[in-house]
């Protein structure tokens, strides 16, 4: 039997770094982990339509730094920083209501993603928007694949849709693939993301793999 491994976790410590970076002392591990999970869920829900490609958390003592990666930073920051202030205020309220540990001093930073078509999370959002706007799913697959492969950094991609596609009574899967996806090669820089589109017939699952070439030591330096 083959085992499916998350492409991100498969390359931790080789090409990828952890999305939560901190060390716990004593019995703080569970409390810190709960804090990270609830904050990440809150941000993913609040920033669902703002093309967020990743959320990293870094902790020093009880100071928590949150790095939001997006292709449209203006949507999150807002005019004169109003958006980021509102997000921080909501996070402070969440921490107080849930009595979360390890986030006494919050610091929010927004980082722009220069090449959104090479980021699997943003590509999944593009596909999700097309499905929720009731475009034909095959057109969404083809247009998304063409946009991604037009990027110079991308050497291969694959996208899967699963659910009641086209309003059918029986759920099924449709996929499209372009280029190469060497999942078992450790030095292959493969980005992966999954998302869900909500339509009247139910949920449509979206999975995206993007291959951005091989990374060697000289490239990492």
C-alpha cells in the first residue's frame, strides 16, 4: 500500500521551514499550540477573500510575531493602516475571550508575494472564486492551468476538483495536469494547498500542486 505524504511536511528541514517557530518551556507546549491553532483559524476565516498565501507565527517568550503573506497587501493593510489595526484589535479580543497563553504582545507584519501564480494557496483561491461564481468547472481547470504555466518560475502543476461537479447528484473527481510533478524528489520545490468552494449543492474540494524546479545548496545560499 502506498502512503500519501503532505508535500510540505515531506520537505521540512530540507527545503521548508516550520510555519510556527518557537520553543516551549515546561508544560507550555499544549497552551502555545492551542493559541497558534485558534489564531490561525481566526485569520484564515477573516482573510478568506484577501489572497493570503501563508501565515507564519514566530514567538520569543510571550511575544508573538504574525507574518501574513499575500499577493494583495493593500486589501489587508487598508487606508493608513486601518485594516491591520482592526485585525490586531480582533485578535486581542480573541486572546482575552479564550484566555490564550503566549501572546501577550502581538506584532503583525504583511509580506507581499511577488509571483502569485507560483503560490499554491493563491491558485486554489483563484479556482475557488471561479467555482463559487458558478463558472463551468472544466473552464476553471483549464484557465487556472494556463495562468500558472504562463509563469516562468513554474515547471509543472496539477489541480484536482472533487464533489458534486456541475450540480450532479453523484460526487466525482476531475483533474488536470501540466508539466512534471516529482513528488518523491526531496530537492524538488513543490508547493501544495487545499481549499473548499461553497455552492448550493455542497462543498467542492480543491487541491493544487505546483512544481517550481529543483533546489540545490547553491540556490538555497
